[in-house]
C-alpha cells in the first residue's frame, strides 16, 4: 500500500514537472545524452526523497530543491566524464524551440549565457524562468524574497549587458 502511494506520487510529480526538469537539465548541460542522464538522476533522487517529505515547504519548492542539488552534483561529475560539445539549440522541451531563426538564435545565446553564470546565479534564474516566486526561490536557496529579487535584478542586468 505505501509503495503504491509512493509510486503514484512519483509518477504524478514526474508527469507534472517533466518539462521543467528537462529545461533545468538543459541549463546545466549541453549534450543531449548527458541531459537525459541528469533528468534520470533527478528522478531517482525524487523517488528516494518522497518518504522524507514533511510538508515544511510546498511540494513544488521541495522538488526544485532536490532537482537543483542533484543537478549541481551530477553536472560537475558528468562534465568531468564527458567533454563532448553538442549545439546548444538541441535543448529538449518546447519552451526552448522558437518559430523563427532570430528567436532561435536569441534563445540559444540566452541559454549559453545562463550556462556561463556562476552556479548560484544559474539556479536562481532557472527557477525564475520556470515561474517560481521570489519566496519559493528563497525557500530553495535559503534566502529572503528581497535578496532573491535583488539577485534577479543583477542577473538580468548582467545578461542584458552580455547579450547586447
């Protein structure tokens, strides 16, 4: 019975957050196979963490905390293991695809710049792009909503400057 509830919750979470998890992985890794490996590692970490979920944070915030912590660890290991380079425009998920060449290039450049950000800034901007509130991002990062707002403002300025 407990395993059935765990399995149902896991499947619901993966179904609900499949796209955001793929985009999160794309922000950390450029190789399609490596991104797929990262998504699998995140899924495994979520599966293992389900019994420990206490409800101190929202389910969404809890999931992103797990995903980002796993991504930080796994991405470093995967990068060391594999130095392959794949074009940035192969990111999975429809949110990264654009209907025009110009938009496609803009998104490719943005993704490239996001990947180049320091790890903590990358985490914040990815969660922001996924629609998490300043409060939710703060819960994941252990910071106040005001600190997150300030950090996002600085990240946006930096990205805007670099993309010009």
